């Protein structure tokens, strides 16, 4: 019987949203075990892993081996910023991804990519399901989601152009989030809405009120100064926003 993509993990995440997914791109990789424990102890549930190939983005980052080496109870939220991901999906699934997000702009045949991903099982726990996400760059028309909306469990809007940390949150993202939220409601499907890029201690409260279920933040946590204090701060702001919405 084919695995229903994202069923268990999607239901679990729906219960705890809005929440944060913490990126490890700026974490201390030489002390990665300690960094992961810090996130677990703080109550973080999602670990955001940016995979860049130096082609879709101007820089290169991690690969499947590092994902597999991460021993953690956190859900592995793998964001593939790579060209033509179809033939590479299996490597990331086998490495232990719980969620895989591909870019709409990354393939001529993105529907086929998502369909293929929907046939794969979560190696951590087949009953958990494998959540499928689609990401859009800031300049991509959100209307392009409509033909593939039945194949996704999460829509991730980038609030910066992919490739480099430290960029400012693009203000038009708020309008895009609102429009995609309407699109999701009209679809009648249980789809998570995420936002990624330019989110820091100064704007997390405002972003948390924009309607996203999952807020990706990385350098604002792993700033080389006070990661524990930062992650508690970000979580508290998101929880406060949840109460006020």
C-alpha cells in the first residue's frame, strides 16, 4: 500500500503551529551534537537544513551524509535548493529527512518531482510519513502553485533571495503570505504555510502575526554569542503571537 505523504507528521505539526524551524547553516558544526541538544532542550521540534549545490544558489553547503550523521529527536526539515532534484531525492530520503522541500523554480518537471517524492517512505518511521514541501523565491508568481497544490503538504515562501544569510526580510512577503493563505483555504486541503529568510529578534513578533505556520530562523539563533537565549526568545515571541491571533 502506498504511503500517504506527510499524514502523521503533518498532523503532529498542525497541533504545535505556529512554531519555528531552526536552520543550522550558521551553527558551530564542530560542536553540532551540543547545538542539537541545545535545540532539543529548548523545545524546538524542527531542524531546518539548507542544501545548496552552487548552481541553483551561488554557494554550496551540505549533503546527505551530514544529514544522516545528525543524531537527534528533531524532525529533519530538508530544504533542497538544488538544480533538477528528481534523481537526488532518494539520497536525502535515505539520509533521514522527515520533510523535503523542493523549489518550484528548480525543475522543468516539478509535478513529477513531487509525485516521485510522494511514493517514498520515511526511513526514520514509515508510519510518520514524509512531508512534501514546495518553495518559491520572492520573484516567483504564487499563481504557479495552483496546478501542483494537490501534491504538497507545505508551501514555503522565501522572504529573501536564496543563497546568503544576513539579508533583510522583503516587505512584500506579508502580502504574498496572505494570498497563499487564501489559496490554501480555497483548496480545502490541510497544507502548512511557511516563511524563510531575514527573520531575526527584531521582527520575529511581527512575522509571527502574518499567518505562517512554520517560521524558519537560523543566524538569529546561532549568532555565535547566545544561542540558548536566542532560541528561547524566538519561541516565546511565536507563542505570544499565537495567543494574540
